[in-house]
């Protein structure tokens, strides 16, 4: 039977451009499942999409299956799951193609699970595009942020030496995951050169001119520079802008299960800075959009 859900939708007159409404969620189709949402992963792109005229936002959720389609054989009612790439994830119930649903690792909290795959796949694509290997020294710009800390962990799993830029208050977090911290700001290039005589790869998760200028100065091969944020400069200067390259969607879909497997083994951690009740989505999104959340943010239903 169909169910009624609470859903946040676009309303430009309200705080963070959102209003909450009741919506009817249908039974799943033959190859779908319906998920009762427990946590919603939040990302800066949600605010960007609202500003661009989207009517609903949210790409990733975690919850429990409460109905399955007649053709679904690998999922059952009661399964705890993660899903990315969904549409309209700021909701309490959602019908999703079963191919986009993955078993939630038992040791991963709901907020962490809901925030695993968008940033994880962005970081994975940066590493994939730049061919990070155990012989490389990698600089990660914005290393304590959501994409950055995932990139640090995944580059370390490849065996690379990782140097990460961050505010000093976050250096312990970087050291926890095996990165060497360095302060961003004026003189960054010199501070990195004092740590190493070469940088093979630069992964940028902030998109600032400082990050890109330093990357271009330190890395000789521009195809070994990747950014998740420098949308204007990447096309002009010949480095990767992940998420927008040919094959980006296909790669991110492919890497979802491997990322879940890494999290299940305890090899990929999602630091969550703050959670909000589902009813406080506008305040939560305003914090995420500010760029000062200090890590991942989740809505808890």
C-alpha cells in the first residue's frame, strides 16, 4: 500500500528555500524498493541546486526497506540500506530502483551511512583520474573537509604519501588518517616544498585560486591534478573536474559497492560534524551552504 511522507521542497520565500509538505509515496514498481528514511546526507550541491531552480533536493539517504517490488530478489523488507544517487532525498519515504540500494554496514551509524557515497565517489574519481599509486606523493587541498578526508583515506589505501592542507585545529584529524598536515594561506607552496622535493598528484576539494595555483606550480603533469570544485579553471587549464568528465556518472555508479565494502571493513570512515532533526532541514542546509560545517551534516528522521 502507498504511504504518506514528509518532504522538503523548494519555496524561495522560506529559509534556505525550503518548505515541508505531505506527499503520497506509491508502492514500488517491479524493480524498485521503498525505503523508510532514517538519515539524509547533506551536501553543498543541495543548496546550489535549489538556487538553480530545483524543486527537490537530496542525493543520498540511509534507511530501512518497507516494501519491495515483485521482481526484486536480492532485497527484503527490513533490510538496512544506503542509497546514492537518489532524487528528492529530503524525505521520510522514497521509492528507489533496487540497483541503487546497498546493504548498510552494521558498524556504520545512520548519519555516517547516509553521507558515505557522494563525497566518497567524488574522492574516488579524483584518485582514479590521476592514477594515484604507492610511489606517489599527493597533496590534498581542503583535506579536513568531507571530500578531502575521504581522498586522504583512499590515497593512503593506495600506499601514497599524503600531505593535506587544513586549519591547524584539524591537524589531529589528518594525522589520524595518515596525512601530514600543512597550513593553507600565503606561503603554502614554500611550506609544501619544505616537506618534500616532489609532488606527483594534487587533489583539490576547495576550488580556491590558492589551491589551483599551488597545484599547477608543484605538479608537472596537469592530468595528474583533479578538482571537485574548480569549475571555472579546469576547462581553461587542462586538469580534471570530477563529476563533469565523460564517464563520470558511470564511474561513480561502479564505485559505490567498493566504497561500501571499504566502510564495512573499517577502512573508510565518514567523520560527521553535526546532525539535525528532520524538521530543521532549513537550518541544516544553511550551515552546509555556509561552508563552515566542519564536516558532514545529516538530517535524522
